[in-house]
């Protein structure tokens, strides 16, 4: 494993990205200048941050979501159910409606209204969203909406009634209404990023969980690509301020004017699983270069190692709307010079170079930022397990393909 030569969250130049209206895709972010591999394209604080479940409250600071040591935990003076990692976080507190709901019978009403984690997550989101100051609430509502969920999933009327049942009426904003609740839930489904626990030895991918969810207004404009040219990182336990900021880095050089895209899930998912998730959660079918190639495979050939049920860890990458044109000028020479000559899967180089091969991981490998003198770092970091490796260790051996198909 290599040692990080510099801060992987080094500040990005403010002119790296610009918002653009993309035909057939809605708004997106494009490179405002030529971008080098490893550059930090975006580092952004969330406008909304909320816990995943009631059971997670003892494990994380309710303000910054760092891992919480029981010996150092500072209980919330109001609800006593939440806790903080420092006096500064205790002063910042947590969403007032969550605090009020937890104060009522030690949270018994909240637990009764949301007996399972599947219900707790959207309810905790709504309590956090209705706690926002008006400008932040308007910013949240300005983001795109997800299509309606299947019947019986996140029913807005039921969740609205649950908010009314657990939140003191005097603390609810004047705008509180069933229609607004439905609108907020649609923004949550389309724009929330999961702040994940790091993948540690002995923890299988299917047991990896999110510690919190966050909404980042600008990062929410990142569209999906099945061969992304950027990926995002979480550093929730790093010291200092900004530990819940999202950090987006370029996988490779991106020319000016090219759209910057991430993957909304693990890049090793199969074609059918990718299309199903994108259609159900975001309302579009992907027609990128990779999907056009894989759509021609026989069903029994489409076994790239991905399994939708085992990769919820990448739901962090939920962002904005339509998916992609998939073109990637920064990869053209690399793909044309594919080490394997694999005509059936011309993008195999991408998986060898940018997909982490640590057992059970399948995170994305992005170069660390260029050195202060402008030289490339030649060190790659996995956005899931955190492993660092030198560039020569990511290059394919002759005869390897990087993905089974």
C-alpha cells in the first residue's frame, strides 16, 4: 500500500465546473476548463444531514456524524437520546424536530410511528427537512424530483401523518402540508448521498451500512454514467471541520466542455441490474457506450460480478436526473489501446485501472490530487475501502480483462 503524499481533499479551483443545460438530460455539470486526473472538482458542505435510523444514534455524533466514543459522548441536554462528540457539536445541536420527537417519552412515540428502519429513514429525513431554515428549504425544493416509488413504498400520506404525530405543532413550519411532504420525499430519493462506513477487513459488502444521508445542492447536479469520469469520497472521521463535505475527484483527464459524471452505484453491476435501478429510481434508461455494448450480450454473458442486492453501499451516488451520453474523451486513447484486444468488451481497461480489486470491495479508484509542484501523484485511492496503491499496481497484466463477462 502506498502512502498518501498530500491531502486528498486539497481545495479545488473555483472554476473547475459550470452548470449547463444538456439536451435530453436536464441540468448537469461540465468541465469549465481542461481538468487533470486527480483534481478535486468539487468540495461541498451539505444543506441537509440526517441519521439513517434510531439505532445509529448512540454510534455517531448527531451533529457531525463522526464515530462516537461512549466515554467522550456529550448527551443532548434536551432529548438525552442523541449525543455529540465535542462541545462545538453540542452547541450546533441537531434538527429541532428530531430532538423534540426524541424528547417525547424518550422517543417512544417516534419509535412507534416508525417501527422499522425502512420507515425511520424517510421520517427522519422529513423531520430534518422541516427543521431547515426557509432559504435552505427552498434550496432543497429547487433540486430535481425522483419518479414516484412503487405502491406501498414511502407513502407520502402515511409519512405526513407520522410527522404530525411526533412533532409538536408549534414547531412545524407554516408551509407544512401533504403536498410539500410528497415534494420533499421526491427530492430525498433523487438527491441524497449516503455517507458510508469505510469497508474494513472482516466486514462483507452486504453488511456495510450508511451512517448518515446528506444532500449537497451542487453535487446533486452530477448525472450518472456507467463509465464515470469522476467519483466522490467521504471522510466522516477525519479531524477538523468539513468532515461531512463531499469531495469529487477526476478519474482521468477531462477536456473542457465535457460533462462530469459519477456512477450512482457500484460500477461492476450487470447491465440488467443497472437499467432496472436507473429506471425505477430515476426514471430513465441509460444508453451510454458501455450499455450499448452490453445490451448486445447474451443473458448468460451478462455476469460482470455485480449483484444489485449486494451493492447498496454505492447508493451514496444518488444525484440528479437523466443519464448519459457516456462519451469520454479522456479515455479514448486508453480504450483504443486496450491491453487485451477484447472486442466484446472495449472498456475492459477502465475496470482494470479504476475498479478496486480488494476482496469484496468494488469501489472506484481515483488518483490523489496533483502535487503542489503540478506533478501527478501516481497514487490511487479507493472511495469505498480507502486503500491506497501506486499507479503501477493498477496497470493490467497481459491477458487480464478487469471484468468477467
